[in-house]
C-alpha cells in the first residue's frame, strides 16, 4: 500500500471508540480495513457510530481485510 501512495495508520484494538473516531477524523480517512477479529469490527463500528452522532458527514468506507487463503487458494 505504501508503494501505491496510500497512507497506512494502524489502529490497535486497545484504543477506545472515541480515540479511533478522533484518529479517523484528523487523518481524514476514506477507507478502513478491518480484520475478522470481532473486537476490531466492534471497535470500528462503535467509532463510526460516534462520528455519526458528532455530525460527521464523511464516514470512511469499512472494508473487510482479506485473509491469506482469500488471496492464495
């Protein structure tokens, strides 16, 4: 992704939903790739819900991260 000029901002699941919402806002994230991990999915869902409650009109597109087996079958 870095070679394609895409900025990558890893987000740990130990962050609170409000912290993640803040990160998404200040970085002006357009997309979020989320693993199958339920904690990560719940975190991003809660963060985007907070963004809606705060009046954000530009929400990032949430994309399920591909697994190794999805790429190499």
